[in-house]
DNA sequence: GTGTAGACTGGCGTCGACA
DNA sequence: TTGTCGACGCCAGTCTACA
C-alpha cells in the first residue's frame, strides 16, 4: 500500500525494544549476543532500533542465545506492542 | 556449511505443520488465508511445506489472519518441534 | 559499547501459469 | 485445492570501517 512515507512498523519497534530489554536483563552486550547467536552485531543493532525485520530462523537463534523461549519472546513483544498502540 | 543435500530446518518443518494445522482448524483454504493475510498463495504453500522462512512481519500477518496470537502460534510451533526432535 | 554507512550475496515474497 | 516452476525485485543478513 502506501509505502511512500516509510515509517517503521510498530511491530519492528516493539521487537527491537523487546530484544534490547531481554539482552540487558541477561547482562549481555550486543557483541556477546552476536557471538552466541551467530548473528552479525551490526544487524542486531539495527534490529534493536526497529529498522529491520528478522526471519523466523533469526528470531529463534536470538531466543536461544538469550535462553528464552520464542513464544515467551513473542509474548513480551505483544506486551510492548500494546503499550505502543495505546499511545 | 555447504550442505549439498540441503535438508530443511526442523524449525521450518515445525512451522509449516503448525501453520497448516491452524489453517485447517479455522476451515480456510490456502487461497482464503492468502486473501486475508495478503501473502502470496504459492508462498503460503511453500511455508506449509517447510521450504521457506517467513520474516517476523509475515509471521504476524499470518497470525492475524488466523485470529491467533503470534505467541500462541510459537507455542504450538515449539510443541511440534519437540515432537520432531524426539523422533 | 553502539550506530551507521556502503557494498555485496542469498533468499524472501510476488506473479503467472499449469498439472 | 494445492504444489511447483521460472522469472524477478527487494530486503535480510554479512562484512569492513569509523565516529
């Protein structure tokens, strides 16, 4: 549809917030998470800022590295998304 | 690396099974799900057969079309994945 | 420790068609 | 109704580098 005004998707913003929060709770740096998940650090940075959309496999890799279930990650994402859409 | 005989990822197989099961439970055809989610029908077919990996946005679109929470979809995926890895 | 930019490769996702 | 095929655009994801 109207992709002219490329504003970032709220889902990606919510995912970024979720990822960053969990990472910090676990006390990891982006670089450590990159090592554990084998996802490029610069890409993790972009994910946390809601600039890119991960694939399912990337999502699962990150969840594993964070020792959290993907479904739990999605639950938190939904929670963050609610907060964003209520504003 | 370089697996000549590209065996499919178990995660994608599990996702495909999950997607197909939920779709059938809702009584949708691939074409109907395609209309609701605005994902190409041929791509949905490939997803159900574990041949492709969806992005997070595609995953959420499909979940919405199926009137199920993404976190619930992931829970079922984890269940199916357990069944696959136990064999 | 993080954000970003550029260049690059592979694969996500679309479209049309046919069994 | 679904699987698959070919063609293709665009973006996921990598890598290097710098503030």
